[in-house]
C-alpha cells in the first residue's frame, strides 16, 4: 500500500466539530488513515510546517468545454453571450479542441486547490470531456449537454430528442463510476428554454432509473426567466416542480430571479443551488439571495461557471466575492467566512452526493486536499480566524499542493498529470480552427 505522511500542518478539518488542529495527516492509497500526531514510516513524508491543510475545494458548477473560449465573449448579457458567441463556438468544437479545453480548465483548477467539480459538457464529442477528466485525475460529475428546443439554438447544437438521450445513456453506461469511482455521470439539460418538455420528462425518468443527478440552469437572467414563463406558463422552479424534477437530486445553477413560491419549493424539496457570483456580476445577471436561502435551509454551494463569463476558475475568488456581495445586500454580518468556506467544501460535496466521501478531512474519507501557504505579505498578520484568512486574504496562488484520491496532481508550481506547456501550445493552435468552423 502506498502511504504519504503530511507533517506539521495546521489542519482545517471541516468535521462536525469544525476542529482546527496542528498535526499530521497519514494517507494510505486513496483515503485518510489517520489525523493527529503520527509516528512511523511512510513511502513519502511531506513537511507542511507553516502551511494550512484544507479539504479540496469543490466547485458546484463549471463548463470545462468553454475554457478554450476564455476572453472571447466579454461584456455581453447572458442570451447575447450565448447566441452570438458561446453557442456557435461550442457547436464548432471537435474532439481534440474539446479535450484540450478541458485539460486547460483542470490545470487551472488544480493550481487553485479545487479537486472536484460538477461540470456541464457540450452537445457533441462528450467522450473527450470524460477522457480528459480521467487522464488528468479530477474528481467530477459531468454529462452531455441536452438541447432539442428553441429557435435561438443553432443547428450545430440542436438535436433530436431520442438520439440525444440515447447518446447520454451510452455515455453514462461507459463512464459512470469509472476511475475508482472518481467520475460520475449526470443528465445535463441546458435550461428550460432549450429543452422540450418531452426531453425533460424523459430526463426525470432516466435519472430515477439510473439513480444519478440532474444538473441544469435556472433563473439566471431576467429575460431568460420571462421567456420560460411565457413559453411554459410557469416560472423556472415551479416548472421543474410541475415536471417532477424538483428534489435532492436536482442541481440548479444561479437561481437569482426567484419569487417566494420558488424559494418555498427549493426549501421543501431540498433542491441543490449553486451560486456563481463572479459570473453573475460579469454578465450583469444580478445577485442571488444566498443568505435568505441558507437561512431557509436550502443547500447552496459555489462555482466559477465557465471561463468566458468569469474569466477564471478560481474558487478563492468565488469565496471572497460571494461573501462581499451578500454583505452589500444584507449587512456586514451576512455570509460570514466560515459559512462561505463551508459552501466551498462540504456544500459542494453535498451537491455532488459525496458528503460522506469528500468535503472534510476525516479518517476514512477520500484523500482530496490542498496545502495553502499563508506566510505571505497579503496574509500577514493573521486574521486570528483561519476561515477569514482563507476567504478574505488568501489567493489561489498560495496553494502549494493539491491531491485527489491520494494522488498529488499539483505541487510547488508544477502540474504532475498535465503537461502545461503542451496544453497551452495546443489551445493556441486549436482556437483559430474552431473559430473558422464557427463562422464568427
């Protein structure tokens, strides 16, 4: 058995007692075997003196297929952003461009301490997404994006219902629970205005049959929300409730423009909400009412969304931004640092359905973690509250090591599973080809 001993760290456990202890973490294969003062041999000993060990950060909503398009769709509102830039570019992906787009995103995630994501793939070539996830070593829930409805959806992305669902099932049967359980499948209809009611009803039935999650968008933008109400005669969340989709296995990104009835449904059905603050600000979409949602017991996690609407995949930025914008709306005590750090770790684990496996550093859980060096000018002096220091002061560049499933994927400035220079070279070569095919 392979063993790694991380010595002398300040360990932010995120266990039930929220213990913060000084000590060691012994890892055996893919799991944490011991936490505390540990003696004895190990295959590798890592000195973490002066550093903080945290659970691997979990992002509840990303689009790794879009990382190739970073900086290609700035300063647009959501529907213009989609229709004028992102949808044509996504429709022009080929397997190679998609593979390197995903690797580019994963490399950035690892450098910033993110170890797990809930991802939405694109319509075509989704096998390339899963192959990149498998090769790089990310923990992920992902799925083929489903789009069979809407005049604005380009022909390059719009599919017939039955073949699209069959392809999704084929991908599920190939990839779900692969790589030591590190890869999970979810059905991912894009949003209500790009999906027929027939497709959404079949997604409900398939997700029940295969016992997997459903991941989609809802109430991100006022115009989108109005279109749903116009076409389906119901608001976003009410419509999902009407279809029988609302429940603990439904993950809704954004949820900005909700009324009281929709909040009550989310609370009653324990639907998972993912807050993407930087994306919501950059697209001018609005500010989600996260503090009231959490007050109602609605589970909320954090995500960066796609690189073209952010323009990074940095969970430290999302934590800080999430906390600050809630304070503007609800006062300085809204969304305190410990609560937002919980959203970025255990909250994401809960959204993935993996709260018993990841999200905290505890004996028996998966060895998904990061080391953060806070001995920096911008982190000095210590805030006295480690959560405040991590949320308000730390940068993603302070991460020195990232581990997924007991495997070191990033250490001291070097990605160990991704050849960064090759990825950058390929991305710069492939983007013009995608642009040419997209015709924009």
